């Protein structure tokens, strides 16, 4: 598939960027609400991440003990995602590398991971100042899903056959965060 976008000149992140980002993500969720049925489930993404952790060919640098830790994490993450239920359209990866700051505010880009799931998954990526735009949020779920984000990011980065230094660093940061999270006791 090929898509065309109008060029937008990037700019610096403004001082009130957190609030602007929260509002942009809220508008994104609202705009895509009508197509939620046509998007894959977030559970497919967490299942794929687990499959990468368990596949020695996909993640050859992972020791057997680490695969067992990943399986333990998945055994806690999957029920949490299922329990939250509230399916909405998600960007699924609204991190800083997927936000283009323009003179008109933040522009969300890279919709490859878009899916449906609990709003808190997207909110787990946001800085604390952006969360105020979601007064109905579940802060406990956000905190728990931050570990779920690390689970997925670590899997995808560790499965990269030729990682750049940034990808290797992301793998280490997220694997460390996962190991220190509630998902692994």
C-alpha cells in the first residue's frame, strides 16, 4: 500500500506540548472511533510480541531463562489487556518518534500499528502532562500497561536482525524496564 501525505514543515516542540499532544490524541481517538471494527485487536500485537520472545530464531540473543521471564510477563499481561476491554481506535505507538511537531501543533504519524483496545494503552506512551486531557483515564491501568509497552517494544527490538544503535539501546532500556516491572516478580 502506498499513501501520499502533504508535506508539513516540522518545528520544535512547544512549551505546552504535553497538553497539545493529549488533545491531539483525544481527537485521533474520536476521529477513528467509527472504524474501530475494521482494526486488528491489541491482543494480536501482544500475542505477536510473545511469539517473538518464544522463537529462538527470531530472538537468538535471548537466553532460555529470559524466554521464561517473557512467558511469565505475558501470562500476566494478556489477562490485563482482556480485562480492560473498552475497545477504541488506538494509534498504538504514539511515542515521540511518531509525532511531528508543526506550527499548528502535533501531528501523529506512522499508523502501521493502529489497532483497537483500551485507551490506556496509548496513554501509557504519553508524558504525565498529557494525561490531563483524559479525565476518565484509569491511572492504575496506565501504570501497568507501561510494562506492557516495554514487553512489546523489547520483543520487536530484540527480533531486529540488524539493529541500529538506537534500536539496540531501546531493546536494552525496555528489557530492563520489563524485568523491573510487575509483570515479572
